[in-house]
C-alpha cells in the first residue's frame, strides 16, 4: 500500500512504507530479481502542521509525479459492480527495482486512490482490491515471470483470491486451486497491534466485488467472518514471517488459533545504508575521533534546522535526546512528560535537551492528542524540549544523524521492530530503548547503547522510572567521558552495519522465504 522512497514522493505514511522502499532499493543494489507493485496516490499522505494552541491539522498538497512512465498496460477491476479501468505506471527513479503503481484511469474513479489509508470501509476495500486484484492482473499483462508473490501485510491478500479464481476458471476445484496458489505466495505480518490487522465483513466484501467468483463460504474458509486480512494472508501463504525475533514469538502466539496458517518464522528488518547513513559517517573510518568529527557536523546541521524552524538555539555542549515516531498510543511518545517533577529536575540539573517529532493518522484523535502534548511541552519547557512538525523522511534523516541518543519507549511487545533506531545506530547514535523489537536482539547495555528496564511486562510507572534512571545513571555519566562516548558510538555503528541493513534482510528473504518457490511461469 505504501513505499517510502523519498520525501518528494509522499506515497508513504511511516515505517511500513519506508521499509518497503528500503527493501526494493537493496534488491536493486544486490541485483535480485524483484519487481514491486503499489498504488499511485493522488494526494498521498498528509502534511501535518501544528496550530498556535498545539492542535495538529492536515494539508493534502499535490506532488510531482511526472517522472512516472506509462507502461501502456491497462487493467480492469470491478468495484461495486462497475468496471474501473486502471493505468499501470512504472518508475526506478530513486535507485530501486521497477515499482509498478496502479491508478484509476478516469477521474470519476479516483475516489479510490485519493488519499493513502483514507478512512471508510468501502474506500479501504476498494484500495485493497486495486492493489491485490489489479496488481496481479498488471503483472500478468506485463508478462513478468513470477516465481513468488510476496504479500507485504494483509492489504494485498485479494491477489490470493484472484489467483484462486483464475485456477477455478481453468477447471480446478476450490481446494486444489487454493493449494496450487499457495505454493507461490509468502506473507509478512508487521504488527501485533489490533488496528494494524484489518477486518472486513463478508457482506461488505461481497457487495464491493472483492470475493470475485468465489462463494461466501469459500471466502470464509480463507479469512473467517469478519474477514481477517492477516488470517487470510497466513492461510494463503506457503510460508510467513514476522519482522524481529521477539515479534516472531508474539506473532506465533497471537495467530496460533488460525487453522491451516503458514508457519511464522522471524526475519528481522533492516534499513538501506546508502539512504540513511550519511556519507560523512560512512567515510569516518579513521577511529573514534573521525567518527566524532563527522557526528559534530551533523549536530550543527540539526542545530541550524531547529533554529530556523523554532527559533530555539540548541546547547552545542549539551546532550540531545531525539524521539520521532508515528504518533500511536503504544509508542508512548509522551511518556517522558508523565512525571513533570522528575522531568523538571532532570532539565534543571543537567544539560539535556529533547528534540521530538511525530505524525498521526489524520483521523486518529489519540495520536493527535499525543502530538498536541508534545507541542505544548515545547512551550512549557521552552528551549529544553523542541518539537518539529510534519515528520517525514527528510526530518528523519536529520534527526537520526544529528541527535546523540535515540529514545524509544513502546509498550513491549507491541513494537514489532522499530527501524528508526537502526538508522540512528548506522550514524553512530546510541539507542536508549525498551528491549522490544530489534533492540531486544541488538542491545548490549553500556556497550552500544542502553536498555530501559529489564524486558518485563509493560508498566507505565515502572518504565518511566527506568527511563529517568537510565538517563541519570547511565547516559549522562557516559556523555561526560568523551573517550568512552566515542567508543560507544563506534560499537553502535559497527553492530548496525554488520547485522541490521536491508541488504542482509533481502538476502535472508531469498534464503529463508523465497527459496522453496516453484519455477516461475512466464
């Protein structure tokens, strides 16, 4: 549904899309035989600003997509009983394998792709029909020989229904068609958060035309009623994966009730080093001093950007702790604000500054409330907490290079991976995080960063106490010793380069998930 390739091409909302973008960039770098399929969003995701009172609001500007090339292929998808002809674009502009984007040909049908993740069941189902059904038909018409169809999240599973319908039309029974299609499908589940695992009523799917020539009972066999896109993905796939070792454990427990589900293994995410690691950091191979010099240049870039945007002058000798996330309640972006007495003491007795950002879904009041609290805190703790609006890829690069510490405090085990921390680590920035997602695998406390708490069940009060304790007793003493700090930076960068790049991730997908593919059909 989304690909994060560059901030100038806003067809992404957050980590899921940026991961997809990093995947197809590494596939290109490694010369792997991959093509990608998505949707061409008219307005893409929002630009999110903050009013004077701290309230977020959205703008949906257009963007340049003139570089997309028309493949001359046209596909049709019947939505609510009406044929929707679609154009198939393709691009490789940002250094990735061919990305094919489906878009309704007629203006009257573009309500479907007007905005990414637009609310409303009919709109969402129609979007997923164009992605899955239209995407599969596009690949067929393009004549690309496909060995494995990788459904990245549940949004694409109607492609599985289309594959089954094709086989049934050729004379197979439903059971045989399902088994044959399953040989060619793999599936990735990305989140244990309920809102990220969509469900639709079968009545709505039938009314919209998403069940194609399948019967209601056949669709129920795939995804239940309500129809779970994740359960269907697991039943349609020969193999499935979660996106970190801990997430693998969580996903297996979460979906153990799904009969006939593909086994869920773990392939930990990674990030595209050429996109996220600066050239200066990459070139700083002359030891800790060279790494610090490169980092100091990024600190200055961040300081100048903060002053331009907010008027706040960051303390050049202070410790800068960064936090920037999609504003979802489980990420607890406002956790540090929940003990104002201890926060005030920390800010009074140290030279710590927080540089924070985030973006919520336009229709998520809880996410907007979190952003409002962060924006209000930037006034309440003026000069010590900074809030930068409209979190996007450009701001992500600036923050994961220029901050000294990268903070992450989700409710464990709901952070499936948390790739922003990998981007920070690639630039020698230390992670200070709940041991969730990738950090449960990566953290060597006091060597390449620090853990918040002991990995026990989430508890706001205990986690907040551990967070302040880690800053006061671990982070600040290390910061006071420049030699020790630069050793930590080197360890952080080395671990990320060795274990958490998307090159490693893509290779693991080929070795562990794609390897059992039957021969491609041309």
